C-alpha cells in the first residue's frame, strides 16, 4: 500500500511551491514580502495560503470574496485570479510582490 499524500504535497507538485521562496521586510505594522514562483502563475487563494496570510483555503476564499484583497491596487473578488510575476497583492497590511525564478 502506497503512503497517502496530503493536499500540501499535491499543491507543491501542481504549483511548484516546493521551489518557491519568500523574503519578508517589516516596516512598522506593514510587511513587504517577495514571493518567487517557478511556474507561470499562482492562483490568488493559493498565494495567500502559501504566504501564510490565511490559515486555510476556506479562509482565503472568504477574505477574497469579502473584497479584503487588492491585486495591483484594485480590489479583487476572484479567488482563482492568476497572479503572475510583477503583480502585487495586498491584504491586512501585508504586501506580496510576485517574481519569477527564471
């Protein structure tokens, strides 16, 4: 019997999160974090989970649909929005700058 794989393992394989990295800078109450991805894009809800800004996918979905997340300065309510290198995501005083590993 093969060992079961958790959803985290599936996510890492599908989205390349195992090869993603993050660098965090704190200024007062706000943080700026650079997220490096090895894939063409990462979905908004997955990015919030990966950056540990939400504890679960359900929480990520809720804060997105409640209009609490901005992408490139504009409120975004699409949890499946494709975030690409160069995009900036802001939530709860945290700013994520996405860059490509290539």
